[in-house]
C-alpha cells in the first residue's frame, strides 16, 4: 500500500512539473514597484528636456511599460531650453514632466519653471525620496519640493588605471600624495602628469580643482556665505585660502599650462586627449565622464591601445579629498498636466534606488542615490567619509557667488590678476 501511494505521488509531481514547463514565462516585472492604477489605462506622457537624445530615459519608458503597456511615453527636446521652457509650459502643448534646475529657483526669469511644478514632497504621492542623498535635494523657503534630482554631478579627475598599475603607483587621496605621484610620473618620463581644460573659466582645471576646497573653507560659516552671495566686496577675503592654494599647487610643476592650452573644449577634446593614453590624470566634471563610453570607439588611439580608467576626486587638502556633491538634472511634474495621476505614477516608478541608478549608469552620470556602488566608475567618491562630502545646496552658496569665485581663481591661475587684485575685485569680476 505504501509503495502504491509513493508511486502515485511521484506521478502527480512529474505531471505537475510538465504542466509548469508548458506554461509561457511571465513578463519580467521591476522589483519593488507595485502599480497603483488600472494597468490597462491608455494615455500619453511627454517629458521635455534639453538633451539631443535621452536613451537612458527611454529605457526607463520601456521598463515602465512592463506595468502599463498602453501608456505612451515620449521625450521631446526643447531648443534653447533654459530660455524657452517657460514659454513651453505656458503653451498648449505643455509637457507632463520636464527638466528643472536648482539654480532657476528664486530667479524671476525662470519663475514659470517653478510655478508650474507640483510639490513632490507631498506624502500622498508616495515618492521614495529617502533613496536620494538629502544634501542634493533643493532647499526651498516654504519647504515644498518643485523638483527632484535624477542625476548628480561632481568635479574630479579621470584616472588612467593602467598607467598607475604599470608604474607601481597608487591613485592619490591626499595633497601630499598628489604631489608625490606627479613627481614620480615626471621622473618616469611622463611630461604631463595632470592635465585639464584651460581656455576659459567655465569648468577649467582651476575651478575643478579648487571649488571643493573653497567650499570647505566657508562651510558652516553663515556670515561668510551671506556676504559672498550678496557680492559684498569685503567677501573677497574669503577667497584668499583658495587663491593661495592654487598658486602653491601650480608652483609645484604638476601642470604644464602650455600643453593644456591645446585642449579646445572641456568635453570632447578633454576625452580625446585623455584617450591618447599618456596622461595619468585629467581633470573634468561628471558631465564629461558621461561622454567617455561613446567616444571609446571614436578614438583611434584608444582602439589601438585600450586601457581601464575611473573617476576620482582631486585631493587638494592635506587630510584627504573632498566630494563636492551637486544635483545635475532634475525632474518636475507639471501640476496642470491633464494626465497628472499617470505622470506621478511614472515618477513614483522612477524615484527608486534601482531605477535611478540604472538610468544614471546608462547615461554615464553619477546616480543621486545614497548607494554609489552601482557604477564602478564613481566608486572612489562612495568611499569619501561623510564629513568630507560638501554640497553647495546645503552650504547655501548661490550661482552668482560661484561665478565670482571661478573668475577670481582663473585670473590668478593664468597670471592676469594678483591675489590681492582678485580679492579687491570681488563682486565685479563677472561684470
């Protein structure tokens, strides 16, 4: 009897397994996200931005369609985006979701981009804002949140890992190590241990290196920040430590400014020069890093001699490098969207550690999430201790103050101004 029962159960199990094998596999569903609306609903959602193309976002559209197959999501590029987005939002074909920037907040000419934005901090929306690094979320006067970061940015240097390994050197993490590494590379015949763009002040090698250091000198000093933001001439004195630091560093011979002058722009030309393979370190922003992958196949030098590379902070401090953490691209939801509920549903889907990290990895930019291990390119920034992570959003520095700092550092570094002249001219440098 026992034998008969066992044989019967075995037969049932085999039939069950065969039945399971005959079923078609269920379509993959994104982990964590649970639709809150009727998944058969049909509508169109348009996202507007300034990128020529946005394949990383379109990949998210496809993933969202696994849940809502009848929702048509499109991306539209708006020419002269910063100046035209207000007009677009006030028009008949206003987007449901649109790109926004922190620096637009509080500026009259960009008021439409803020006025049309839904308050994304509303708890009823169910957005997982906790997955985003809090220091890059916009601080507003009324505690509303008109935009949320989908990419972040920072300043640092591309590192040719193969050259460091070949020469038995380690990527520097302190100022002394940086000087020692540059000296070691020079001794080994590398003419330009550290290079960067120098043709104008915007993301020049001088800005990229000194801005994190500058932020560290005024972080926590509310009076200094207030004077700097008001362009008070007396605030120029707060630039002195940074100006003296850049002069000191350039005096160490780590940078050949004549060689850097041949780099035509701070994006494509920076990448192409780095891909020549003879530059151990090349300063750039995260925006520039995002363009490296596509340009590997366009560089004859890189194709002939490929190498591994990563992105790391530039250590200008004796105690270690600072991680300057800044929002890059941010999304707002048009509160007047005729498809507001579905627009919010897509944003609820997108604002998660997994989706934001995946989109950032596909775009080549830094993720705004708390976990930076998703992309090895930015792993070095993930290891910077919290005490050395700085954010202009938290410090409170405005774009106007930052521009003055950039012009001052550029003038002193290129020799067109002395330190004293730059300090005295604060508040008028960009005029």
